[in-house]
């Protein structure tokens, strides 16, 4: 039983480390993009298309970060699905809440 527990903990630790790395990389990309957007606001992009393109890239990266967070929560909390807590799971909200 201890062997299974140790293996499980190792897998969870490695997965957590990989997920944290991915989140850190996406966060870095978002910060770089935010800096570019701020610079574009000050420098006035040559066209509105350039500025809108930067905003779209920012939205895309933000959505990717949210998707990764949702997948992480789904894996760590079996009752978590589609950003909702499901009835009957150990994580479900009580009826009175």
C-alpha cells in the first residue's frame, strides 16, 4: 500500500510541477503581450488593425490560461466539471448554500 501511495504522490508532484511550469510560461507570454499593448497605446499603432490584433492575442492567451486552469481543477477535483460543482460529489455545495 505504501508503494502505491508513494507512486501516486510522485505522479501528482510531477504533474503539478509540469502544470505550474506551463502556467508560468503562459503568464510570461501574457506579461510580454500586456507590455506590447501598453506600448502600442502610447506609441499609437500605425493602424487600428495592429492594436486590435494585440488585443485579440491577449484574449486568446487569457482563454488558454483559463482552459488550463479548468483542466487542472478537473483533474485535481473529480467533482469539478465545466466550472460548476456537481451535485452528489464530495465537492458539491450543500442545498442550503
